[in-house]
């Protein structure tokens, strides 16, 4: 159960709270106007997929974000990785600058969209790096299309915790579109900080982006995508399929991840969850980052980058 629940909580963190601070009086921020720090491209249709494309290495890294986030959440990793690799950071459909509509938004759907993108870009084999929900999408991709992967990197991934039917049903009931839309700035900032071991004002861009996009034309469609993604994680659990992953895998996580395991429904430590899951993956390297929470690629980008690059060079 908790695999998903932690990521449900992440969504709740992004969509709950009290009254506003600074950004509520600012103009709307349309999804197409998000500033990721890198130019974006868009290909395909129904859904169209937006992505960052940096670097010119012989091998390609595809970065896939988590629930309720976007390609910009990799902004502290792209430049360093792109020194040696071609790096593609994807906006999953429903998120960021990609098309939003009434899609399935389950893990198979997202995995299929990654395959559509790499096929369109004529990329045969690549390295998949997924954070949070993006990790569970990566597990699904690795199980269905192992021949397309060189290596798999799972950063604070969903998909490692078992859940019970009743708990899943409860999670579905509390994650609603109307709930997502009732967002205020104070709660966003407070709850976003729970994704970090130590919150810093330098990450205020996440608060501003989230507050201002609530006024965007596509926000209702985004809210729908978030809720359906939560259901999608529940509908396609992967905790019992980790032993079927056949590609070399790195699992990397923050020691003080406040979302995994769920603190209310699954007593234990983050290390317990990932050590147990990693043991079942046939060819797996496990790395813990100290003084770090769930958003490891933002909180500790240097160590994440170094760990990923070391893994890829082996």
C-alpha cells in the first residue's frame, strides 16, 4: 500500500493549505510559460509530449519526473549529466508543457508515452532515470520493454511498498479534483518543505510555480491528471514484480525521506523499504544519501549526479 501512499501524500503536500503569502496576487502562470532554465521541444500528437534535450553523448539519459511535478524538477542535474550524455527530461502527458486531456494516466500509459517519444526520436536503447512516480513508471517500462534499456535508475521511487485493498480505496476517496483545486500558498510552502530534510528559500520557485499555475487555463486538466495518476499507481502495483527486472538497476534515496514509508500506515524506516526491495532486484546497486529527504535530485543534486554517473560508468 505504502508505495503509493507516500506519493499520494506528496500530491496532498502540493495541494493543501491555508491562506496565501506573496504569489497569490501575481498574474497567472500558464503551463506553456514555465521556465525550466532550458529550452523545450514538442513532438507527436494526442498527446503531444514536451521535453528538454541537452548534450550530445553517444548514450542517452531520459529523466522522468514524479507526481504533480515536471521536467523542470531536474534543473540541477541536467547540465552535469549532459557533459557526457545526451539528456532528455520529459514532461509526462498531463504535466508541464505536454498535452492534457482525459487520458488513462496509469503506469502503462506513461510507459507507453516514453516509448512513443524515444521511438519518435529514433533512440534505440537508453538509460531511464525516474523520480518518485517516475520511478514506478520506469519499473513498468523495464518489465515490458527491457530490450530498450541499458540501465535503470530509480530515485526515491514509488512501487516498492506493498498496500492493502482497503487502504488503496481510502486513498482514492481522499484524492479528488476538487481537493486538488483548493490550494493556498501557505500550505503549499509548508507541505513542500516536508519533501526536504532542510528547506531553503532558494527553492521558492516551486512555491511560486505551483501558486501561479492554479490560475492557469489548463489547471483543471492538470488536477485531473494528478488524481488519475494516483489511481494509476494504485491500479498497477509493482512491489511484487521487482524480481522480474532484468536490467542493471540503481536505487538511490534520501535517508530522511518523509514520504516513504508512509508514517501513518507503515511503521519503519526508508532504508527498510528500499533495502528490502533492492534485494529482490537481480542486479541492483543501492545508495543512501544522508541529510536528504524525498526531493533528492533538488536537495542533494551534486551527490545524485555523482552517484548516477559512477553507476553508468561501471
